[in-house]
C-alpha cells in the first residue's frame, strides 16, 4: 500500500503539514468503517477537463481517500456529473408541508430498494439522478462531502444536493417518523483559500446534525 504522501504526489497534490495531519486522522477513522461514501461536488469546464486534463483538487483528495480505503469498501460519486433538479420547496407549499410524505416515495425498486427515498422532484422528473446518491447513502456507515468554498459559501452543486436531501430531515422532525440516518456518520472536507472557509465547515456540520446524521469531528476541516 502506498503512503499518503505517495498518493498525494501521484494525484499532483501539494498540501501543508496541517492539512496532511487532518487527512491522515480522517482516513484512520474511516478505516474503521465497512462501507464509506464519498460525495464530491466541485466542477470544471469541459475545456479544462478534456484539453488540460484538469480535475478539482477536492475530487483528487477523494480519490486518495478511496485508494487508501479500497474501492471494495469506499464508493465515490461525483455529484457534479449527475443530473439533479433543484429542490421544489415542498416544505412550504400552498398545500402545506408535503416534503418526504409517503406519497412521495420513489416507486422504482432499482433506484429505491430501501424505500427510504421520498422526494417529489424525483417523481416529477423521470431523469433526475438523486437516487445515485441516496442509494449508496443508505448502504453506508459514513458519508463525507467534499468540494470547494466559493464566494464565502459551499459551492452551488453542494447546496443543490443538500437542499434536495431535506426530506431526510423532514421525515423525523416534522412527520414524527423514525430518523433513517441516525447511525450514519458524516464529514465535510472543503478546500479553497477563502476567508469564510472555517465558518462554512462549522455551519454545514450543524446542518448535518440537524438533518439527523452523526457528525464526526475529525472528518470536518477546510
């Protein structure tokens, strides 16, 4: 097995000692899990991808983590490449809060084998691919979001994703049902030389806790 330094170099990543130590602690913790999901949310334009072979640094960090853990126990999903529609705001529609109700269940056993996926946007848009996130999510013991801090906040792809997962929170906070993610640990590794990076990490940790997940300190850093 290659060392962390070797993997970082192989992915053309230069990090300072503090970040390296944080990453080592995160990987060490994730090694205790049987099933880990990594969700990357940064993007690049087609020219940068095809002509310059560029790839977001957070995505390369995710690839390093996956290589250390092994693809057999670590799934990596690039959310930027999925077709995910915007949240419809069904928590406050004219007919009341209908987010995550039983009628919103995605009726496709391939896409929703657990039956947990309940989102109207998935039903109203047949080509919506949020199921490619929820399916491995409900099979995992830990999920780590990775991406970039842009203009003082988490990037737009992450924001679209987390809004579309609102039905997870609404099911137990409003509908009074069981918390279906109470045993899933979370992390948030966001890169970017941005003045608000630490606050973004702190805020999203609170969001994940509010949603019902189990945030783990060593998996949150910028």
